[in-house]
C-alpha cells in the first residue's frame, strides 16, 4: 500500500505554530470551568480531577493500592511506571471502565464511586486506548465524526428522511470532524477505511476522535507506543497543541521518558499499584526510588536514553 | 466484518445512483414485458422477498453486529399480522396493514432483542432461537391468528392498491418490487446516517462506542426494531405476493438459516450483498435440479436434489467464509475493477 509522502515524519512538531493552529478550528469551546482560568491560575483552584484512596484488585493481583492523584485544569499530567504498574487500570477507573473496590473519583467537584461511562462524553472527558480501539469498518472521517455522536439529538427517522434538525447536525458534525482532521494533518486520508492506515496514523485518528468532542479532560493511554522517534515528536507536538488550543487538561501515560519529561507539567510514578512519586519532571528525574524502580531499568533500553 | 470500500480512483465518475436507477428502470420497464410467468413465480418473487429479508438482517447482523437466528419468526409475525389486520380492521388499505404488520414485527424484535443487552455472539444467536420457537409455537397453538383454519394455514387476500387489482404474476411482481425498492432506499439512507455509523461503531468496538457517548443499549434495540420491521414486511411479500398460501411451518429455523446464509454469501454490511446472496440462494437449487436431471436423468429425484443442495450449499458457505469473507459483493467489485482496468489499458 503506497504511503503518502506527507504521512510520516515530514512535519516537525514545531510546525504547529500559531498560524496553523489559528486557522479554521471549532470556535465554540465549552468554557473550561468558568471560575478558573488556565494553568497559571489553576494552581490555587480546585483540581479538575482528583482520585482519593483508589484501590482495585483482580483476584489476587493488586492493580491499584490507595492511590491519590490530583489533576489541575490545563496541565499535562503524566503517569509513568513499569509494565503492569497499574497505569491503564488508573485510566480505566477514571473513565468508568473499571469500578474501583475502594475510594472515589472527583470529577469537576462531583464525587463518583463508579464513573458513569455512558455519560463520560457529557462530563467533558474523552480518552484513547493503549491498544487501538477504532471502528475498523468506518472511514477516517466517520471515525472522527463518531466522536460527536453524544451530541446528536435527531432521531433515526429524521436522519433517514433528511428532515428536521438532522441535516444541520450532519453538516455541523462533518465540518467539525474536518477541522480536527486538518488540525492533526489527517485530511489527506479523510476517506480511507481506518484499518488500511499505518499504525502511527491510526493512533492519531484515535486522538482526533477524542479531540473532536472538545473535552475538558483528555486521557491518553500510551498515544506514542510503537511509533518511530519522529512520529513521537509529531505526536508530542499535537498533544501540546491540543492543550494550548482547546484548553484541555491532559492525563498522559507514556513509556518514553524523554518525551514525558519534555511534555508534562507534573509526573506521577506508579510501581506495583502504588504511587511512589508525584512531582515535577526535574524532581522525578532525581528521585532515588524512581530511579530504582523505573528509570534505572529503563536506561538499559534505548527508550530511556533521554535520561 | 468490515464494510466494503467501493471507491476506486480510476473508476469512471458516474454518479453512484446510476446503476440502481438503470436497474430499476429495467425492472419496471422491461421485465414485465418479457418475463414468463415461471420467471415471476419461481424466481423473481422469492428473490425479492428474500432480498428484503436479507437487507433487514444485514442491518442487524452485518452493520450492528448482533447475530440473529430469528429472522423467519419476524417474517411469520409480519405475514400473520398483515393477514389479521387486513381481515379484522374494516376499510384498512393494504398499505396500512403492511405498515402495521411491520410495526408488530418490530415490537417483537425489540422484546427478543433484549438479551442482546447482556449477551454477545454465539450466546445471543442461541437466545434469538427463543423468538423462532415462540412465534412458530404461538401461531400454531392459537388458531385465532389463522382465523381458525386447519393447521394454521392462511390464504392471502386479493392484492389491490387504490382499487387497482394486482392479482396476476406481473401485478404481484410490481407490488413486491415497489415495496422492496422503497425500503431498500430507506435502508441505504439509514446505514449512511449517524445512526448507521453508531451501528458499525457498536459492532466494531462496543467499549469505545460507549465511552464516546453512543447510547449502546438504545442503539442495539433500535437495530433490532428496524431490522425486524423490514424482515416482517419481507414476510408479507413472501405470504401475499409469492406463496399466497402459507402456514407457520413455512417459517421454520431452516428459513432463518437461509436468510443468514444470504447475507454471509452476499456480503455482510452491504445492502447490495443481500440481493447478490438472495439471487444465488434462489437460482442455485433451480440450476442444480436442471443440471442433475440432465446428467443423471430419473436417478436425480427430489430426495437426491434436496440432499445435494444442502451439501453444495454447505460447501459454498464454508468456501466463502474462508476465501471471501466479504461475500459476493467483494468478488463482484474485484472482477469489475479488473475488467475496467483491462478495458482502460487497451
Ligand atoms: N481486566 C483485567 N483482568 C485481570 N487483571 C487485570 C486486568 N486489567 C489489569 N489487570 C492486571 O492489573 C495489573 C495492572 O495492569 P495495567 O494494565 O493497569 O498495567 P499498566 O501499567 O498499564 O501496564 P503496561 O505498561 O504494560 O500497559 C497487571 O498485573 C494486570 O495483569
Ligand atoms: Mg497499560
């Protein structure tokens, strides 16, 4: 299958400067917490998301043990840790895929023992999955458009007959999807079946599907896994650009420590389901427990070369 | 189970409605003039009814990913409901009976679709057998449904629309053709709408669909309802236009499997696929009996025909599942592309 030349590694993250970002993006952002501003002000405000005493086990395996975590509005919050540390479980708890055995999730000040998955999009939360979770039978455009399904108010009869609010809705959905495709440089593959794209682009489509909803909280489970270094750089640029453009708060799981250090505001480190550190990148880099548990191991492989 | 992408960059740029419109023009304008009554009675009428049933099942199974073995039950529900509406509601036009019959089938579809909220795949398929057995049992047990006729047999009413009688083979063909054309067009609109995208999303990744806010439960039941409506109307065509006299036993599990095979052979998640599959299922036994009679003469009696039909069909299905999971439609598209390519390069 011929790969379009633009596809991989041609554009550097830095290209996504204001000129690109400013053009033709969805205008109506849901106001991110009216009482708060962006990252700068957020420090003294209530966190957008906080986890309190989360515990989760599968049979005898303790996936999460007494985890507290707070995420401030507008920050990029990384979660790192070795394989099986419980990172994905944590995101699954936040998105309601798992129900924690103990503790609760405070989203926007509202307490949930079990986050209602079906209402997640309405709560302003979107996510991607560690293993691709795209709709293989749909085109790239339709995959991204499906990220707006939660807003659809027309019923199937109106859609079939093309009457009522369905026409306007359809037009609006497609134009927003197109804007996001352009933002993430996916327009050239707009009409391809998503399963026919290379892996790196599929990962990006999944980001687009999450972003099109203009979420206030974006949960990314290893968005750069399996990518080449230049693809990773591009993806990091997109994540940062998305945060800046949409004032989205990001929770990011990523193994590549170099990428994480450069991208995130604060980093939480998990090991065997426990949180062993939670600080700024510089502090985490010099934390002895983190070095022992994770970074020390990571430096053996080239992923950890950034340290 | 991926949808077929029919876009091909070097295909000639004809609007995509060209082929269906030409086909319809042929079906309305030419076929009634040249067709023999054998063509209508033995081929086109069952083909139209089964195609429509295939379109209905494809919405549920091909698009929304919910496997069902209850299709014949929804056909029966449609046929018997239309019979009773027609019989018992004074002055109700035929079209009214058909729409109401579709709604009855849809309601039954929703009830028997409820297990889909908890069950998937094989387990769901088995649970839809409940619809199959329950409907057949109820229609045989309560003779009210067949107006107290012996063994539940019903005779179709005379077909007429706006006072215009459609009793002959050609009239019944045009009646069936019109219903099938309208419902197929609406089904096509549906699968390319937001609701159709939701069906595919739930089929391809239910967790992701739930997370992005697609109302999964509602959408699954909607798929059952719409699918059963269409299959119910297909049942009306089967009973009123094709066979004219039906009994509950004619809508048994074999029929459900037949419709499932139609969409597997024709192509899952393809509206056209239902027509390809139905054509094969209808024409194949006729061709086989001609061929068998020609080769073996009197040895090829109906028992042998029935058995060889099952064997060949079974083999065909296995072959398709292995070699061409996207069905005849995919095969057709590939051949067409080759031909076009060959034609262009000369
Ligand atoms: N659905 C599940 N059923 C059983 N065990 C599970 C399940 N999900 C996670 N676990 C277990 O919980 C622990 C944490 O898994 P999790 O997927 O959260 O780790 P992770 O930090 O995301 O690892 P990785 O870096 O490999 O993605 C592991 O021991 C895993 O086997
Ligand atoms: Mg993980």
